C-alpha cells in the first residue's frame, strides 16, 4: 500500500521542500497552509506561498483558522495519513500531530538543540556563526525539543545574509526531508533524544526592539546584525537631523577600520556616500530605506534629496 503524507507549510521556505517531495513522487494526500488574509495598505487578500504553488497540483488544500477545530481534526483523520511533515508552520496541538501512525516530523533551520525558536536563520548570521544547518525531528509537546531524526550542516560564508542563507537551507532542507521520509518508511532510522547542553543558543522572535542597531557594539557585530536582518525585516536605527528623529532601515553596508577625528555616531555625507562614524572606523551605507519610501541605493538617495550637515544616529 502506498504510504500517505499530509504536508503543513506556509512561506517560500516550505515551497522548496514541498516541490522536492512532489518531485520524489511521495504520495501527498493533503496540503495544510495558513488562511488567506488581507495585507498591505490596500488590505487586499493575500494567499500563502504554499497555496500559490499548490493551486495546480490537484491536491486538496486545507486552510483551518483554528488547528484545534473538531471538523479540521476529523478531516485529517479521515485521510488516514501514515506521516505528517511540517515546514515553517504554526505550533500544532497534540490532537493534530499525534494522528499519523508513523508520527509527525518538523524541519528546523538550525542544528538543534542550538537556535530553537522563530528566527534561527537571522540569529545564526547575527551571532557570526561559521556554520548553520537543518534538522528533522519528531514533534512533541514542547517547541523544537523532539527526538532528532537527521541533521545536515551548511557553511556560512562571509558574504551571506539572512536571505542567501535562507536559500541554502531551503535547498538542503528539501533534500533532508525526502531522506527522512524514506528512512522512516523503511524503518532504517533511530530517533535520538535531544540532549540539552545547558548553553544552547536561542533564536527568539524578531521584534521592534531587537532589530535596532546597538552602536556600542563593534563594527563587525553591527555589520553582522545588518546582514542577519537583510532582506527582511531590515536592521533599524534612529536618524537624528535638526532635532527630528526618523527610523531608518539599512540593508547593505561596507565597514572600514581606520582612525579618524569624527564624533562617534556622526553621519558624514560626501562624494555620494553616507558614512556613519564609529570608534574604530566607518560604516559605509549602501542601501537604505527612509520612512514611507522604497529601498534605495545611497547614490540614488543623494541624487534626489538634500540633508543637513549635522546628523547623528542613535
């Protein structure tokens, strides 16, 4: 009998994995994704990346508002899945993840037990890790703590941003998911209980506070934070000009380590460049986004705007 799989996922990261599962000809009997929601200034209805990809697959798409809804749970049971696969989705209640005989496993974008949490890709870059990776594990009652199935390491290169690492891990994760499915069905895998080290690095959800730059950090640390928040949600800082404060997003920079006589956090605009002075050198801003504006290269920003000579950041 052909084994039946239900796939859960929402963003583009999950699409890459779903695409690979289909290519490997596993039998997906349903796809579960987030409900359509109004988004943006126009509040137009937006569908998930997984739904957009799945529309032409002729596979039932389920979009429950509440995962503990009895009708939804009964729908899943009626499908009689042997296995459920979860990628970048909401926290599942036990009534859902306990349905399949072979269990429910999740793909996490880190080398567990490190970087449990909502933003593992961002924090690996921010913390200047040399490696990241992907892990498959069985879901249990606690977040990201279930028995580990398989892991795969990925090198983080100096030029990597959260965006480029996201793409690397999506590809590696899609391969690991298929390997995990085969191993579970072949009963050739032995889940290993996660062993807490007591020093795990965590990946908390990004919020309005932790995306701001701390100018007391080193230039290398600031650079890492900008890369770790690019292209989304963008590192932020206060632009203080003529006693007016604007919150600016910054996406790309170069750093220069050199001595100078400028004040720490002073903004210097010259030769079509925006430099931010730091104790140990300069941050050369390459791509910025001012409030209610689109992202712009510095040279384009300076071509269309004039600024005061007295600007600092905080």
